[in-house]
C-alpha cells in the first residue's frame, strides 16, 4: 500500500511540474503565445530614404511605381502622397527603366520651381450635406499649406447661405481664410449667387461680377465667372471679356499666368462632354496673352490635357494646359470616350490638384483622398 501511495504522489509531482513548465513565459514564447509583443517575422522594413535619390522627381517616381508599403511610409511620413517634399539627394537607389529614364531626362530639362515657389490646391464640385466626399478632400487640404482655389459648385444643392453654413463650412470652410473662390452654376440657383457672395465676402470679388485677379509669387492668377449669362455675356463687348483683356495687358510682364473658372471648354465626361463653347472667348483672350494653365470643374472627374489652342489643336509652343478637377467631394461622373488632347483621366477618385508655382515653371500632382491609389504628376515650363 505504501508503495502504491508513493507512486501516485510521484505521478502528481511529474504532472504538476509539466503544467508549470507549459505556463512559464519562456514556454509561452516558444509556442507563440507572446509573439504579438514582437515584430512579426517578415514585416516590411524601409530600405530607402530621401537622401538616396538624385532628385525629388526620382523619389516620386520610385514612390509611385515600386515602393513597398514601408518605403512609402518612410518617403512620405505626412501621408499626403508627396514623396520627399524637402531634403537633399545624393544618388538613386537603382537604375530606372529606359522609359522612366527618358521621362526623368525630360523632367530635368525643365527648371525646378525651387524654394521661392507658391502652392495652390484646387478642386470644384465639393460639399453636400448627404455626402462625406468633401470631408475626405478637406483632410487633404489640412495637410497641404497654400492657397485654396474652389472651382465652382462649392455647396450643394443650391449654393444658399444655409448650404454653405451647414455643408461646406464644416469641411472646406475650415480653410476659408486662405481660399480664393470662383462660382459655379449651383451658386446661381440663388438669385445673383447671393449665398456665395454673402459667405465668401470680399474674397469672391464684386457681387454681380465674381471675377478678379491677384498675384502669387511670380504668377498672375485670374478667377473668372463662366456663368456668362449672369454677368452680361463672355463675348466681345461684354464687361468681363473687356476687363480680362485689360487685366492681361496690364500684367503682360509676369512670367506665368493661370486662370480658373467652373465650365471647361474641353471635357470628356459622358454627362458633360465635349465642353462648353460659351467660354471660348475667355480662352481666346488667355491664349493671345500667352497664359499657361486653365483650371475648371463641372465634370465630376479628373482630366489633364496636353497644351492646346482654343480650337482644341495640339500646340506645344503656345498652348494652354487645361485641368478638369471636379473631384472635390460630389458624386463622380463617368468618362467613356476620352476626347482628343486628354493625356490622363480618372473618374473613380475624389481628390485635389496641388500646383507648385515657381519661377517660369510649375509642378502638378493630383492627391487622392485617403484610401485611393490614383495619382498624376509632372512639371512644365511657362512660355
């Protein structure tokens, strides 16, 4: 009997020691019970940094095409789609492909905007109380310093004071102090666009006109009113066209010119294409004066055109580059058959266009709302 009791006790002792061993921290670590406290095996580690690149453009190309998630985080800590906004670059981490090299060579032939540049951020077709798209694009504005250009239809559905206060103010309205607006057609759902002029005040220009100009660095910017029927037309003899020609003549010594207004002369959208000929006289005046860039909206998508003349013909020497940026937050419109001159388009992504305006040159970058992958970037010289 005594022997049997001793055997039972010994068995319990062995079992107890096994239980203790299996519950020890060392045992748990070996079994994976504490693995979450350590970095996971195979976790991406950043292998590049901004100093590894010969230029910001090279960093951006790598960021857009080949970077891992960890490398994107290292190159863009602010998570705004801009790789290496500042820094010095010594060498590229790996050779580019022949097509990328050609693109990089073309970019290097254009003078960089440099440290004296100004930034504008633009989009139209923005805020509705039943949509969260404007909140997503407003988040982008919060991460980009610079002048905000609204390209019309800022507050749906009617552009009333209530629409601006209830729908626009909580999102884009937070940046009202650095906004230079232009009206769209929805603003004129209220007689005389009263809600628009009351909300923006002096920044919107004179009530009844809605067109004005200002300088930003070495650039001259013109906010025009493409609701031609509301301002006495846009044809010869109309107040706005006369003012535009005089303003351009007065400022013909500036290096670069940008104009922005709601209706695009050219657009590919299924709903809005092929464009709005009523603004052609504005284009003709801008083209004659050597303007460089036109920003428009109304078609709820993004399009970048090659430089062209008011007839829609390619003109690399004197043509105006048009961007359609109707991506401020409203529901997007499809593009089925892109028209001639379109270089890049997207009809699935809300976002803003960031322009860096430098001395005799400019850079563009479409910054998508959080969670979207589309982007478009490049740079060009002024004429």
